[in-house]
């Protein structure tokens, strides 16, 4: 069936009748991957991935594509050497030094066109500045920057001198920043005085000030300015990047040849237990895989204007704003602000202004656009040929709305499933080869071997439509190398449950994604969401344990449990159930202290949607809190099995209380 001629009222009906949408022929005619043979070629394990690595410039050719001799510490493009900054910047100069690399739009309409030549100059100067303050190869540099050009420039400057960066999303609080600096033993923090959010100049440096107070060993702090003059109060002990750069004008820094296996960056992410984990990504395999998926999945050409409206502070921005697109030499758009400021047409205004060809966003954003209504996109003249969604399952209604009102029924959509840990897309369609199916991420990417297993690790029959745990059976080049400084945790979190951990044959090792999935008879995977205690709030990954420990630190709180409540726009939001200490009265003050504890420990984006004071939490006889039952209550669903509870009446009491509130 063709989506091209779908008309107004019948999309829903057609979805029910026949779920596929063919890519428009004008898309297929120009796509980067059109021959299904790519699946066999790349799937010829492991050498099939050589063709991805060949998209890059190497200082030293690799001797061996894959070394699986020490599972799960797999190595890729062994013996090869390269520099990521060279691949994203220098190598484009001959052909396109005057082409825009980064097209930055400030929230207030300010604009910067950074050509590849400009980027080359700025990255070199900042790399030289970093060296001058003592940053050496392999030093971890923590980067706490919002969506301003300084962020990709800093990342590429770090990559140039072989210093792994650890970018902390700007929305994270001072405590979250301090924890990540400490965990990565990072001696350097790069930040900025402030930035704009909804018309307001946010003082960002104050988070660094507070983080410093929490750290035993104060790192060296480098501060960019959002304007020519600092607008926030910057401590004298910090180094101004502007002052520093004045001493490094026109400096050039030879890109350091890194081993393919040398780390390029750390990205902290929430897990089920304990503190966030520093996912460590390698240089060669990561860059090869993100460049290739940018080319074949996102269909990026150097001539395109490509806009991924994510934040570089998360993995999506690392892989698909900075590294993948710039490795291909395209023009990547960055936007500082929010989609509704100063008006709800802001995104489409930017799309029109820059004539964006490829657009990338999340289901949360699509649901928000849907709520605002089609009149906003309708007002602007833009024409996407390709659109992406990432981060959460997208409901067919939202997919259809995106397809119709944003894509004008004339753009392909790829629903890309992947994770911080996977570095790049693992399940999604190659858009000119497979038809689209709303709500399904699609087939495995070339060379990737997913499977679905039950909790014991026994295979669920493939293409059976039965739900189970999603695993990946074969290593791939952009998989995380380890959890920074904690190999045991790496094994425990991702491998132990579904692998034979005593085996030294890589075939016995299966990567556990932590997601539930089904594979339907056509081979398409539908992702059901996390099976563990990880929530997805507006596309931001949050561990319930992290939230709970923030709440537990509040004076007067005896116990707390967090449940994910379904939310029309944000996907999920956290509900906090709290037992106060004996004798403490329920009060607005306690509620406020709990909410601000979460904001302070994690960040405002993690703010609980409700705080429910209860006298007891549902617990098993061994004392384990049954969050699932709280989730049933939060979502107004039938209560699951309560027979194993110490006091089976607790959930019903809580439900009555919630309903009467
Ligand atoms: O549950 C899956 C969901 O997001 C989780 C990974 O989150 P994070 O590491 O923050 O990376 C997000 C961006 C890649 C996954 O375990 N997820 C991601 N993409 C999809 C998705 N769920 C359904 N469909 C997707 N396309």
C-alpha cells in the first residue's frame, strides 16, 4: 500500500486494514541504501563491518576486525588508529571547507553558521587551550554545557587530544554533576555562565559552584560565555575560556592518533540499582557504526541540512547530532531553546528558515505537537524527506499524526530502537528497503542479531508475536566497552542473566537490553518498554532507585517507593509514595521538601508528578517493595497478585486513599 495517496479521514482505518506504508518513490530513488544485499554483506560477521569502518579515514589500518577472545570485552578494528576530530572536521576541508557544519539557532533567534573551516579553527584553538591548562591524553574532561556551539566544539577538541569527554546533560543538578565528576575521577570541568530557556537567562555556573562544594578534590573549571561579556557571577578561581582562547588564537593541534579501542567518551546513564553507570565508548567502532547508520538509516548526504532536535547531553545528540553527521560532512542544525518559545510554531519556523531535509525527534515531542494541533506546522513551508523517532515506543496514532501533519505523507519515518549502551541504532528499518509499520521499530539493522528469550534465557519462538526479553546475540562495533572503572558491574548488568559467563567463546554471550519486545510474523520488532526499574520520562531515562534515594534523604521520610505513571505527553512520570517517620504529620512543607530533594539530587526534569503519603508500602514477606502494585494503582489498573504480600490489604488501602485525594 502506498502512503503517498492517503487522504484525510482514512488513515486510521487503513492502519487497521493494512499496516504497511511504502516509502515514497522519490525517497527510494535517491536513498543511500537501496539494495537488500546490504543485509548479507554487513551480516557476514565480523568482516561485514569493515565496510562501515571504511567510511572513515584511518591513520593506521586495522589488522583484525573483531577480537572476541576475552568476552564480554570485545575489541573492534584491532590495531587500527584514527582520530575522531580529524574524521569529523579536517578531512572535509578539501572538499567543503566553506560548507556549514553546524547551524546554530539561539532561542532568541540569534544565529551562527559555523563552516567546516570555522569548526576546524575553533576546535584547534580550544584543543590547544585544553592542553595549556594541563589536559593530557586519557584525562576525562567533564562537560556541563547546554545546546550552544561550545558543546560540540569542546567535545571535538577533547577528541582531538585524546581526552575522553563525559558530557553531563545541562538539566542535571549540581549534585548529579558532582557525582559524575567524582565517579569519572575527572580533573576538569567545562561549563558556561548561562543560557536561555523560555526567554529567561539561566544562571548555569551556579550548579558548578554548588558541585564544587560537594567535591573533595576540586577540578579545574573552564567557563565559556554565552555572550561577549559574562552575565552570571563567575568565581575568580575559574578560568575564562575567552581569556584562555585569546592566548591560543591560530594555534593548530595535530590530532592524536588513537587506537581504535581507546575510549572516545563516557556517558552516564541510569540503571536499576546504585549510582548512574559511566558507559564507556571506544573510538573506532563507535565512529564507524554511527557514521554508517547516519548514512544508511538516517540517509544523510553531505549536501543535506539535517536536524536532530535532541540535546547533545544525551546519547542521541552524541551519535546523531555530532559524531555520525559530522563524520559524513553534512550540515547539522542545533537549537538552544524549547519548542514552544516564543511560540508553538518555533520548530517549524526553524525548519522553514533552514530548509531542513531530515528531521529527528522523539515520540514525546510528537505527542506534544499533536496536542498543540496541526495549525502550527501548517503555517510554515518546510519539506522533510526523512523523519526519525527515538527514545520510546511511539503509539500508532502519534506515528500517523507525525506522518501526515509533519511529513505531509511524503516523508519516510524510521523508528529507531537503541540505547546509551549500544552507541547506535540496532533495530529500525533501512527506509528505502523495508516498508514502515506504525508502532514497530522494524527489523534488525544489518549485522545485528536480536532475539527474544524468556526469563530463563530460553528462546521465545521467533516471529511468534510472543513477548519476552530482548537480547542481542552478536557483538557490534559501537557497543559499550565497559562500565567505567567497574568491569564487574558491566558483566552483572548486561551479560550475566542470559550468557554462559564461564565460557570464553563469544557465541555464548548475549547482551541483555533490559527491554521487553515482540517479533511479529513479518520479522518486525515492537518494543514494549523497560522490564526493569528504569523509567522513561519525556524520553529521559531515570532509575527509580535514584529517585527513591533522593527522597529517602529528606528528613522525616522513613521509606519511599517510586512508580511510573503513564502520561499522555511525557510517556511516563514518577509518582512517589512516601511513609513518614512515626509522629510526623503530613504537610505541604514535607511535600515541597521531597520535590525539591529530587530537583536538587537529579534535576528539574525528574520532578515527581505526585507525592502520596501512605502508612505502609506493599512489601513481600522478605521485605521487598512491590513497585508493580504501586504502578497498578498509579495507572488505575486491576491490582496484580497480592497474595505474596506481608499484608495483602495494603495496596487496596492505598488505592482508596489515592482515589479519595
Ligand atoms: O526502553 C528503550 C527506550 O529507551 C531506552 C534507552 O534509553 P537511553 O539509553 O536513554 O537512549 C535513548 C536514545 C537511544 C531503551 O532501553 N527506547 C529507545 N528507543 C526506542 C525505545 N523504545 C521504543 N522504541 C524506540 N524506538
